[in-house]
C-alpha cells in the first residue's frame, strides 16, 4: 500500500449532524481499482441506522423549510468555497478510490463547487404568482413550498458531480435529504457532505448512508417520511425504483442509462469531430452516462474519421490516475472489465472488426485498453446495450434520414452528438433526434445552468438548469375572500 493509500480514511455515516459508525459496527471494504488492493473501509448501514436518518431528516426538514432563502443560499455559497479550498485533497481521494486521472478528479471537484453556487442562486428564485380573481374581494395566490424529505441514490462514476446536484437542489428548495452514497467511492462523497456541514447546514438536514443498495432503497422509498426520490443509475434499476415510488405516490427524478449516438457528416470539421469525440469517449474510461458510443459516420468521411480516431485513441496513456501523464485510468471494479470484454467478444464472433484494443491491459488493477470497433450489426449486444467502458463502435450511413433513424432506434434517449457545418442539418438533428440533450459541434452538456436529463428509457426530470428545482417543490393554491 502506497503512502497516498495509507491516508485513506475510514468512512463514517452522517446522521443528524454526527459522523458515526454503523449501529451494528459493520463495515465494507474499499478497493483501489488501479491496484486491486483493499485500501480502507466504510460503515455499512442497516435498518437501525436508516431509522435514525429518517428521524433526523424529518426534524431537519421542519426547521430548514423555515430558513429564509437568502440564508440557505449563503450557506450553500460557503459550502462551495470550502469545496474549492479542499479540492486538491478531495480529488486525490477520488482518484484513489475511483481511478480517474487526478486532473479529471480535480475538474469534477471544482465543477461541483460551481454547481453549488448555481443552486444557491436558484434558492432565491423560487417564485409563486398572484392570479387575477373574478371577484373584487378575493385574492388568489399560487405559492411554492418544499416537497419534504428526499431520498437520493448516486453512482460511483462521478462521485461528486452526481451527489452535489441532488443535495444542492434539495437544500436550495428547503428540503432535507438522505443520500445513499456509492459504496465503491465513499470517501470523496463524505468529504463533499462535510463541506455542507462545516458551512452551517443544520443537523438532520443532510444525512449520508452506505450499505446494500436494494435494502436501503426498499426501506427508504416507501417510508412515509420520504416525499421525493432522486436516482441516477441503470435503466433496469431505475424502472424498479420508479415503480416503487409510484406505488406510494412519491415524486421521483430518474437519470438513467444511455447509448449516445454521435453523427459525423461529410461536411464536418474533421479535426474538431475527432478531437471532441475521442475526449468524450475516453473520459473516465468511458464510464459516463452521456459518453458518445455509437459513432455514425457518413460514407464520404468514414475512412478519414476512423484513421484519425484510432490514432487519437492509440495516443492515450493508461495508468494510475495519480501519475501525472496518465490520460485514462482503470475501470472501477473487477466486474467491469469482464462485462466490457464479453460485449467485445460477442461483436467479434459476429463479424466486427477490431481496429484497436479489445482486451484488458497487462498490468495490475482493472484496466481495459481503449478500443475501436467497426462493421457492427444490430444483432450484436454492444449495439443495443450500454458498454459503459472505453469502447467506440463505428458504422457508416448514407444520408441524414438513415442517420436519424439509427440514432433513434434504441429505447434510450439521454444524450446525442453531431458534427456538421450545415445549419439545415443541425436544425434537423435538434428537432428530430430523440434525446434529452443534444450537443452539436462541441461537448456542451452537463453545465449547472443547463437542463440535464433524458427521455424514453433514459428517465425523466432534470438535474440541471432552472428546471431542476421544480420537482422538489409543490404548488399550493390559496384563495381568500375579504369579509
């Protein structure tokens, strides 16, 4: 174990303002994916811990909802500043437990601070309205109120980015929250929540637990204290949780899986298309829900794109994220290389061509080589299921109609990308691609001020922009007649 790993903390639960061990004393191990070695442990919550968190969230909500918006905003701004001050230490923890290069981890941490600042301002923009009445002695008001305590579930691929959205939106709206953090990457999330606590968020308003995901979700979601659910994860699990929430009339936001098409037209700026596509594809080793994955390249540009994209992928240095020249780290745990490899083997057996990679890297840890495939057919798993790894699949298309049809073929609709110099084509892409987010000629998604969410099987609701806070609020209509 390296000196950096020796500094890894024992990660506690946060319940009612107290950092504490699980009631039963249970822990689960944390593994560094760059080495495959156990580096620490985190507390494992059971029902007694969840009951304590629910009691805390209930009491915390009753107080927090009365705190003026300007004071809530000031606390969130202070948390953002603390996050910036601690960015280097938090980024290092994230790299050790998640694997991404240190530069990416630091960028995510500073980006999370920006998200905090954005939602701090949104707290001050929760507006109601006065509705003109039909009688001169009647006043009609529609007011916004926080919906209540929130149960949120976040993944390991962007430990801070995903958690900071849910927690900041909830707190801006006046809600309390219980966050079920990612067991693979617990320490960086804990340090994020420490910033909220140190900034002055009252006890019980933010709570953090870890454990068996199904046990926690099946207990929290139906519980009468919880009034809102927010989940980021796979489509299969999201559907189960949405059904459970619906059975109890709970509001829910679902940010689920994708299989993002990337359309490259003959008239595209090829240098930009290759650069943006390769950055987007291999960021975080492809473990990104909005990662460009199905590359659809017009016939006239196909050979040039493949040649340049393969060259860009070949130049990527994989290694421990703590090493300065590393551009791509490992996959997060030992199950991911197997899952990605199985998809590639299936494609190869069905006739796909491997231009680069296609196997695990020959080194300790959970590394997988940057991979480029072509000659894909619709019967291959990788053309229908999200690979969630450093794999790009490239096919050709003849015209815009064919490209749009293929882009819309799958039930997913999270993100899509296109590269073209034609405004007419860009307009069609924006109007006809079935995705919640579409970026044309650049990588412009996931900013705090822009909507973030999908359509079809990729979920519903937004976790960005002014739209995000709406599902954490309920509208209350009050009509009063003067007597």
